[in-house]
């Protein structure tokens, strides 16, 4: 019965979203990929929010068959409250029947958890700009697809749905994503902008490095500096309180969107200088006993974990390097092999490796394993000392933010620093 009611609500919200898009005709920017969708969406919003346009973005990671319509309507998740869902539906009717102030531009995240997800949405969602980030070698959700190629094909529906005169913004560093440009080469009114680390990308990066400050006699990483390059121009950017090349990609994609909108590059850089990375994405957070936490607890995939571990290896510190890893979910037949690879690299870069969950026990020898994130957090808290750096990462369902909460120098700030601190999440076991 509950599933049936959900289908009815989704259908109503989708119909309303379609009518609202037709009535108000906003400029639509849609983002997909398997790495960094939410970070990219947020960075794009930062760039566009610096313009006179009225811009709305997907909240958190609203990227599903219900999340996309909710963003178009400007409503929140009703969770299990039927009154909130009724209110959302009534708000949609109000937008349809009355003349209301509506965004000039929508920045939408579009996900693919199962085959057909993006294909269904793009039957009615036609973006002006479609952004595709990297698709991991072993992507999250690949368990639900026959192969990575099938997942790539699902992502490509967003490019196929581009409006006439639209722009495809593609990851240059992922060959399969870059090749999606072939889907629109026959439509001369559309164009392609690429972004990535490779210098062949339209928007690329150079001179990236970790920035440090000294606090209480301890060298602390505070962010990254790099140069953003486009069309012969090279301008410096500072990414505050975040680490890793994976966190630079959103800046590059956002700059590409800004360029597609004819925003001056200096204005794009100025806006990016104010950008705050979303929670749980390689954020630098002060920990107990004058330690540093690298909070990457939003989710996990093999590629993202690999990059996070490489960052930990590069950090300069006189203390221990501790990594706390939760299971990576939805990897299907790749799960055992990918957890073992992660364990091998973790032991190379970290002094101590702590894991959470049954799958992570397959990371090999010389690891300390726990069944729950709360147990792991309590253990690590007892061992950390001045100057230690702790990397925490795992799939969403492992609730690795509980480890970070145990390690915070100011636990009363958990609500503003960590992911999944809403009452609905905190009520879950």
C-alpha cells in the first residue's frame, strides 16, 4: 500500500513539474556522473549565484524520480509525513494556477540508481546545459546494471536530451564520458566544453598544492591552491577547508558552465573563491587533542576512495595517519576485489587502518575491524594524539559520520559540519 501511494505521489509531482517547466521556461542545467555530482552541482550554483539571475539548485542530493520534481517545485522531502506531501502537491498547483516568481535558472542533479532512471526523466526534462562528471571504473550502483557500459549508456541519455543550441560539458579525463561528444556532433547548433586535469581540456588545472597553516605548533592543512586555465588565461583559485583533486573537478566544471553562460572568467574565479564544499566531501575539520579530521563520509566508491587515500599519503604531518573505512556498497561482483585493493593502498599510506562492516574485513591483514561506526569512533577517539590526521570514509548506509562526530573538537557543531544530521537521519539506527 505504501509503495502504491508513493507511486501516485511521484506521478502527481512529475506532472506538476512538467507543467511548471513549460509555463516558466527556466534555463535548465542538469548534472550527472558517478563521481562528484552533488559537489559539481553546488559549485555551479556558486558561480551562477554571483549573477543577477534567480537561481535554484537541488537540495542535498535530490537527484531521483522524486528529487528532481521536488526541486522544480521548490519543495522539501516530506519523508513519512502525508501532510507534507499534500502541502507539496498544493504548492505545485499554486505555481501552475497563479502567477508566481520563479527561478530564471535551475541547477538539477540527475542520478541513475537503476536502469531506465535517466531515460524516464529525460522524456520530459530537456536541459540547456548537460554536465557529465567522471564515471568510475567500478561505479556506485553498478550492482544494479548488467555492466559499466550499461550505466554509461544510461548517463548518456542526458546528452541526448539536450535542447537545440544547448551545451554538453564533459569530463576530459574519462575517455568514455569524453566520447559522449559524438552523440551531438551531427547537431551543429550544440557545442561541447570539456574540463579536467589533462591540458587538452577546455578548462583545466595546473600548479595544485596543499596549503598549510601552523596552529599551536602543529602544521595543519587548510585547503588547496591551484590555477584554473582556459583559452590562454590562467588564474589562481583557493579551495578552502577541502582536499584532493576530486574536489577540484567541481570548480572546473562550474567554470565551464559559467563560460557557456558568457560569464567573464575573472567573475567566475571571484565567485569560486567564496565556494564552500558540501559536507562529507574531503572536508578539513578540527578534531580532539589538536588533530585533523578529513571528513569524506558522504559516500564511497573505489575511485573516490583511491583518490582520498592518495591525498592522505601526501599530507605532511609529524603525527600518525589513521584511516577509518566503512564498506563500499552496491559493487556487486567487484566488491571483494575492490575492498582488497583499498586495503592494500590504505596500509601503504596510513599508520593505522580501522574498518567498519563485513565487506571491509576483506581489506586484508593488519587492520582493526568493527561492526558499527559508533564502536570505531569510540576506539579511534581513545588513541588519537596531537598532530594526528584521520581520514574517515564509507558508503552512506555505513553512517561513518558517527565516527567523525566522536572525534570532533567541538561536537556541539555537528549539525553544521556533518552530513545526515537531520532528525529523520538521526532517528535511524
